[in-house]
C-alpha cells in the first residue's frame, strides 16, 4: 500500500494487515477531507462567478459573500486542518513507527495547515497562548472566511493593534485555502481519486477479540 506517492512511503501487505484499524482510519479521513473540499469548492465556485460580474478581487463582508454559509465554512476550515494533520501524522507514523519523525513529517508536508491547526482549529490561541503577541491572540478568534485571490481563505484577515512604540501585527502568517491545500495534497495521497472508506472489524483466523461498547453515560447529563 502506498502511503505517500511523492516521498515513496509504503506499507507491505503484512503491515497493512497488522495496522488494519489505522489503515481504515486513513481511508475515512481521506474520504472526509475530499467531502469537505467538494463542499467548500462548490461555494467558492459560486462566489467566483458572482465576483467576476463586477471584477471583485477581495471581499471581506457583504456583497458576493452575502449568501455563503459562514458558520459551515468556518467549521469546515477547522475540520479540514485538524483532519489533514491527523492524516499526515498517521502516515508518518505508519511509515516509520517513530512519533517524532511523524510530527516532523506533518511540518514538512503541510506547514500552514499545522500552524492553523495549532493556533485556531485545535484550540484558539486566545485561550491557550504560547509565544503569541496580542495581534496573534485576537486573530485566532477572527474565524472569518474571506474571498481573495479567487479563493475562499481563512486567517487572511488579521488585526493591526496599537502598541506603545509601534503597531502590533500578527507574528505568524496562517492564511490558507481549503481548495488550494487539497489540490496540492491529491498528488501526494490520492492520485487515483478519493479513497472509499468502510466500517469493518478485522478478526484474524482462530483468534478472539474482546470489545466494549460504552453508551450508558449518553443517557445522563454528561456531554
């Protein structure tokens, strides 16, 4: 099984069987990422057509963005970033069984997505600051999706704050596009098309596995 067509990372058939659940997780993540891409791409195409009528190059609020599903898009960018980073880190781990290498692999393959994941998607920097200036913290919760460069982009709108001696700008460029990111990842991970996921359990011959299903707390007050 080829994990990464560009870096030539592979799993043998024996390794695929040994890591069945992880391989299935990759398939589900890959299918989900493709679905998010399709949803964002459809909205982006709609905005692009509207923008072309009046040669709109940048839209922040209103106008061509009036009817886009802002809440869904905001979540879609966050879902994509978290899921893509999970996908890449699992690929790196399966290829090497080395957690440190896997994390470095994510940084190499998708540096912008990883930064966005760390500062916005996994948790807002505002609530868990780490080496962030005031503009970084404010920007982390500005989950606007704007139109720029013919793409819908997240983290492309950032504040400029007054400072004691000079203006405070964000220290990290987190701007990115779901459609552009996905189109760049396709040749690496899914050159033959999006994966088909399934929900199955693998029980090797002449073995027994024990499983537990936890559901009781769903009936109580827990979330």
